[in-house]
């Protein structure tokens, strides 16, 4: 019995010490004002329904915003944007290209559209500024931003055929991102890896997890860190699987981008597929480093111009180039790096003065 009492005493002491440490840590994070990042708040309407295969498109005249807060309850920073009357971000242009004007059309997903940044901070807007101010002279340059959140090469090809070519572009840039190989119609038997139960429960906490996070600031911080760690591991593994030859979405993306290249040869514009990296490191490279060759090299072997933006971002302070811990889209500085790299490439290739 004495041994049992001693063991229970030690256990009680250990439990008490652990509880005291947790209470001290809880007090510490509250005194220091530490808390998980506040989720960004989108507002307004961007899209309207459209016929397949687009399914949706930017609504002409739409107004929208994003609110980024430093701490719960503060006013935050509001970033506003708009869709012009022609259905894309940025200034409206004449349908017929003015003589002597270089017109560049940009297609892509939310990274091109400019999620979380103002109209003049997107990489297409900053590309226009970089190309127009070359050699200290103001050149006649128009850059049209046809980016639409979550569009992939199939929708982008349709948009290019049915709408963009009517604007008579000299150069078309299609920005490729890591999730562009997700097939919209996967065949039977092919399964896209889905998040595990841990990520799902932490993303939308319910029950005792939600109660614990509301009660304890320390638990809230720990759960947030665990969610972001698990989410990074999931995304890395998921997209590594999707870039295997057994994924039909990989073949669809390649075929659609090659068809866009053929359309350019037919209609007289130069196509460049721009590979935009995810701004997260994995080892000594960015997380998309090992993925993009499956598409980039395949296209290059067939005569398609490609530009990989990863070298432009390597060695940078990547968190400082993202909108928010919960919004990995590039901020204005990230867009500027992309725009400058693209401008330099276009001049090197003789596609811009």
C-alpha cells in the first residue's frame, strides 16, 4: 500500500506540475496577446452563372472586397476590387486594337485574377507598367486581365477561343498553377486524395474541439498550428500524386495548353505558358518544384514557350510575399516580382520592346 500511495503521490505531483505549466502558458499567451491568425473575410459578388464549360464568369460591374484583420475585433485592412463593364479586372479597352499598341492578354486562376489585392496591384496590371515604361519612354501597351478564380486549362482554352481572341492580342500568357491538373471529370476508379479526418475536424471545429478552442487561447493556438502543419503535408502529398501519368487531369491540362498554342499559330498571337509557383518552401526549393516539369518540359518539347517563375522567388522571404497566413495568394510585392520576371522574359524573346 505504501508503494501504491507513493506512486499515486508522484502521479498527482506530475499532473499538478503539468496543470500548473499549462495554466502558466495560458496566462502567458493571454498577457502577450497571442492568438491564431484571423480568417480573411471576402465580401461582395464577383461571379455570375455562365453556360458550360465555363459554368461561371466575372460579372460586369461587380464590386468586391477582402478584409484582413491583425486581431479579432479590430477594423482591419479593406482591399477593394472591381470588374469592368467588359467583364475583366482593369481598365476597359477598345475591342479593335489601336495601331502601334502591344496588347497582352493574361489568363489563369485566382493568382492571375489577383485574389486579395487591388486592381492595380495584380501582376497583369504591374506587367503593363513594367512594359510601358521601358527605356524611360512611355510605350503604348495594354495588358488585359482575364484571370478567373479556380479556372483550369479547359476553361481557359474555351475563354481564349470564344472571347479573348476577339481583342486581337499580340501575346497571350496563360498562368499555370499546381491544381490545374485536377480533372473535372475523373474516370471511374481514379480517386483524388482527400484531406484526412484531422484536417477536416480542425478546419471546421465542432463539438468538444470547438468548445476547447473557445475556452483556451493556448489550445486555440496549438490547434491552429497543427491544422496548418497537417494541411501543408496534405497538399504536398496530394499534388505529388496528381502529377503522375495515371492522372487523366495531367493529360487534359497538357492537351488543352497545346491546343491554345495551336490556336495562337492559327490566329497570329504568341502563347507563353507561365508556371506560377506556390509560395511555400519544401527543402531547398518551392513546393511546386518537382511537379511542374511534368507539364513544362512536355510542352517545351512540342515547341510551346514556357516560363517558370520559381527562380524569381527563390531565396526570398516567402511569408512576406503572401497575403496572409490563411491566404497564400501573393500580395502586391509578390505580384511585382512575377510581373518583372515576365516583362524581362518577353523582352528576351523579342515579344515586347
